[in-house]
């Protein structure tokens, strides 16, 4: 059919505007654009727009990924200190048990209870109590490996998972942490006081459940705390 006849054909009635817009080519697509430009010019522009769109989508995806990681980190972190929270720590205990089962390795779990935190709060105020907790957190972080896990699991309680460690090494680590905490001072002027903490530990066994090893470490810590109170 001649091109002139095609142009003279009536429009389809009852059709929504634009429904068949993509079905027929414009004459400029056949003959070229204004001035006889080839159709490749329009195609090249579309490719450029698509490239810009893809770049923008990649950027937005990177921002969303970073935000998700930030939210995941916030969920796992303590609100007062830079440490992990109890939720994360309990999952880390499960992972430590699985690691011990798979590689027949050894790990230790330490519980730390800051002594007389209530007395510090009552004497110097809650700001001093918060500073005491931050100081303890700093000491714990500074004296473990990057592969170890340090968390604040309660008001005045902290916990650690130390991988590949023996009994003698645990005792040495406790002595090191005790000395570091004792070097912290809170309060004002001559009334300032040094900090202390009670440590309890339990080794992770390959056949353990998370609740079992947590209970053993907690029980050891409270037995030591009660014995210290008796001596006083």
C-alpha cells in the first residue's frame, strides 16, 4: 500500500489515547528526524538516559545497603557503651559452641559484675555511674583480641567470649582486666573512688547449650561475689 494511502487512513475509533502508540512508527522514524537525521540519534539518547538511570539506581541501592547495615548495627549495640548488647551476645554464644563442635577448639565465657555501682550512683549521681560503665567497657575492649566478643548484658553486668584460651590464660586475663578496671576513678576531687569488678568464667563445651554455659559463668561469678562479701 502506498505511503500516502497509509497516512490517509482514519484513526481507530473507541481506543484509549496512546493505547496503540507503540504499534506504529512515526514517519520521522522512517525518513529521519528534522533535517533528515538518522533514527540512531534518538536511540543513542535513550541509551544515555538508561545509563544515567542505572547509575542513579546503583547509588540509591548503595545508600540503602549502608542504611540497613547501620540499622543492624544499632540493633546489636548497647545504648550507653560501644559494646554489643545481650541479644547479640546470646547469638555469639551459640556461634562459639558451633565453632567448638566443628573444630574441637576451646573458648571461655566471662561474666563481669561492677561492684557497688548503686553506691556510686547514690553518692555522685547517675552521670558518674554511666561514666563508670563506659570506663569498664573501654578497659574490656582494650584488653581483648578483635576476634573476641565483648557485651554489656545488663545494668552493671558485662560478658566476654574469649576464643582459643586455656585455664591459665583465663586467670591471667582476669587479673589484667581487674587491674585495668581498678585504675578507673569516678567522682569529684578527694571523694573520687576507684572501680572494682567481680569476674566469673566457664569454658564452652562442644555439647553445651547456650543456656548451660551462661548459667555456669553466672553462677561462678555470684559465688565469688558472695565470698568477697563474706570476707568484708
